[in-house]
C-alpha cells in the first residue's frame, strides 16, 4: 500500500495515509472532512536495492582491510596513505 501525503481543503491540515489501490483518501484526521487532496511527495533517495554500493561497515579500503581495522582511516582512505 502506498503512503500518500494529503491536505484537507476544509481546515488546511496536512497528514499521511496508507491507501489501497482504488480507494479514496480517508477523512481528515484533524476535522473529519472528506475534502482532502493528494500532495506531491519528495522522492526517496533509496531505491530498494541492496545496499552494496552504499558505505558501511563491510567496506574495504584499497589496502583490503575493513575501515574498523587498526591502521585503516576509513572507507576509500587507502589506509591513511596519501
């Protein structure tokens, strides 16, 4: 079920709602009016793909050690080498 952002045209309150395909938006949680409209939502930066390309504790620098290894300054650091 998608999450929609909505605005009540009666009272101006903004909220979010889980809405099944084909269903109308629910009434406004603030005033109960059914005069609601969908708002444009900001897209998510995450795509639902596996996080293989994102930095994390399993990353290795150019030296082959994980960032937590002594002597490694962090992901992509080449272990502190310039």
